[in-house]
C-alpha cells in the first residue's frame, strides 16, 4: 500500500480530561473496568470481556456507523497510572490512558493511534476526514462528562 494511502487512513488523537474532584486511584480503577464503560460513556455501545486481558467492543458516536474492535491488554502500570490497549478489527492500533494527580483531583491523558480498516470509512477517507475527527472529539467530550457524572454518584 502506498504511504499516502496509509497516511490517509491513519489517525492520532489526544484528549485531556480534568476531573477536579476525583482521586487518581479511583479514576484509574474505573478506567480499568472496561466492561462498565457503556454505563457511563454513551457512545460505547457494548463491551464483552473474554478472559482476563481482552474482549470486543462496539462504538458509535454521532455519525451513523458502528466500529467493532477486538481489544487486548497492551500494558498496565497502576503505579504510573498507565493503561494500554491494543485494537484490531475496524480500527487497528492502540489506546493509552495516563492518569495523574493534579491539584486535589486528576488529569487523564487519552492517546490513540489507529488505522481505519472499516471499508466504508476507507472509501470516504478524504472527504470524510474532518467529520471523522469531529465525531471523535464529540465522543471524547461525552466520555469526559459521563465519567465525571459517574464519579460524582
């Protein structure tokens, strides 16, 4: 595959969530329990664990398409506040959460690097890219709000 084509289907995302009223250990524990994500993050439609370190997930944000992935544990370091996940399926790549103390609360850094494999999104890569990036940003905003509400219960 030509390098321009790979670049067209590759995305890097970075989001920072500030949770001023939540301790880092509590935030880390919630992020570690991926099977509970659909309870607080509306765009994560389903998570099915298979074993200790993997499972499947379905996402759907505001645009009308689902993304299905098989997720595996990429790394876990509670002392450093790092959770890493590998992805394959409609997206292939990785996700990393880094949870750190900030003031009396928590700073959560979300980083993701993926290549899109879903055929529809690959066909629409050039005209759709700005919409796909916006779709991801809206999903992340909703995730931050959902996590904050979940932690405040």
